[in-house]
C-alpha cells in the first residue's frame, strides 16, 4: 500500500485494522517516518524492540492490558478506545 505513494511524499499516520498488525507493516510505516495506528490482534503479544515500528504497538498493548485489568472488560472495547485516543494524539 505504501509503495503506491511517492517516496518523497510526507505521511503523518497510517491507519488500518488488526489484519495489518504485522511486523513488516509496522516497520514499513516507521521507515517512511509515519505513525502506525493499528489495533493489535486479539492474541497479540509484545514484540522485542528490535525495530523502529515496535514502540507504539507495544505501548498500545501495555495500555490495553492495564485498562482491561482495571475494568474487567474482555479487552475488545478497550482496544478500540486506546487506538482511537492514539489517533487523536497523532
């Protein structure tokens, strides 16, 4: 998807659904200097911070885990809320 845009064009953020929650996608977005606003998959685990695209994703996972523990919710609604708030910040 990013290959369709010229490399000299600035990109602020890229959004997508959980299907785009893959290391290659996060890395490609980070390589273009953009923020990835993609909800983690339901069974997502934190990634080792070996590449630039991992930071925001792991932060979302930490926030979701914290909020799920506090609310007793199953996590689906909270994941959507956390990602929506991240969009507002970017």
